[in-house]
């Protein structure tokens, strides 16, 4: 109860300082329990926004966002939902807003960043049952990077100098033998879609700015999906960024620290450590968060029981899940 009260007070202080209403959305990246932006949170966002707005548009709304990414269309849908409830939308980044999180930022009027904040490229990975299989791991597939496929084609053309139509057809044939043609088709569609979505969202962010420069960098020119964009990089790119001053940064960092502790973001899920010397233990892992002062708190939780079975040579740990889903805490 103390942590809840403390975070609520910090949120109220930040709302007062920024003259706004704040909605918190965190998808956790705790090792072993990672979560992502997903379409299922749309109704939870609506729950909070209805209570925050009281059926009239808010002059200003702030999304406090921490995420490593997720579903592109879910991110698009959530930004459009947020904008229906406010005249001005800002997104506050306490640490990471990567991939689909960066895409969401493109639909804001302003991005509020601290020295710890990072954005990232928005080129998506394709995951389908037709993806290449992971060797010696039945049922597991390798994500296919949209820009990696494009990079391979560019490598063949520019570095190897292969421009003859027949030779290029052979290259595509070899590629199709490694990656299913339907996956390659999905790659092309996803690449076109992410650029279209980014351009549409940037109409809110920089209606008269250089959208092409931003989209090209975020989709291709950054060179790697793991590239991180700090506050100075974001400004140089042409994004509308506000650097949090000392008081804003203190509140933003303090709010995030309470969330990090609750979701145990920096503590890998370790069944052996949880069991310790016991043969059985129940676990409760909080993996994602949606929160507002008016709407309370939604937590994505995984619960279950770990049991330890020992034989002469090995210790086998069994995980029996008992619950996984969202729970509301007022």
C-alpha cells in the first residue's frame, strides 16, 4: 500500500508541474518474463481515459511510457485512441521507448526525455509459423528482420555488383529456399506499412518538418534494430523533444523507480533462487502496468507453482502455471 501511495503522490506532483493528466503504460523487460505492446490493452486504456477525461477532451494528456516494443498496429491504434481524448499529447520517456514505442512517440506533439531516455529504430521483425526453424529446437522459429532482407538485396546489388536480371532471379531463388516466399511477402508488406504509419503519425508531430529524413533513419539508415537514440540524437533528427529540467527529471525518475521495483525489472526470473531449499513454492510475477490516478491500476500477472524433483544426478524444476492475465487494482 505504501508503494501505491508513494507513486500516486509522485504522479500528482508531476501532473501539477506539467499541467497535465498522466496515463502510465509499462511493458516489462524482466529477463524471462518480457511483455510487449499488444492490442489487448486497448480496452484498459479506454477505461482509464474515460475516467480521466470525464466525457470531455483533456487540454493536455501525458503518456508515461516504458517499453521495448511490440505489435506495430497495436501501437498505431493506441496513439489514435489517446488523441481522441486530448487536444495535446506528450509522451514522457523515463528510460526506453524502443521499436513500436518509438512509433507511438511519432504520434505525439512532444516527447519528454531525460538523460537516461532512449528511442530506437522502428523496422519490425516478422514472426510467423513459416519462419525458419531454430536448429535443434522443435517448435521455435527465427524472427526475420524486415531491414535484414532489404540489406541482403542491397549487398548483392551494390557490393557484389550483381545487376543482371537473371542473376538477381537466382539470388531471390536461393533466398526463397531459406525463407518461405510467404514470409518474404510479409516482409515487403510490413516494410511498406511501417513507413506509411510513421508518415501518418508524423503529421501530428511535425506537420511541416522533414518527415522523410526521420522515417528513413528510423526504418533503414540507423543500420541496426538495436541502435539507441538519446536526447541529442533525437533533437538532431528533427523530433520535437523537450529535455526534462531538474525537477521534472527527479519526479520522472522517482516514478520509474517505484515501477521498476514493483515489476522487478532488473531481477531475472530464477526458479532455483525462488525455491532455495524448498521443494515447492508459489510465485506471483507482475509483468506489465497501466495506471492513472482516476482509473486505478491494471497489472498483467503470471502466477504458478514451482516444484523441485531430485534424482541421483539432476534437479528437475517443474512450473505449473495457475493464472496469467490482467487484474484490476483500484
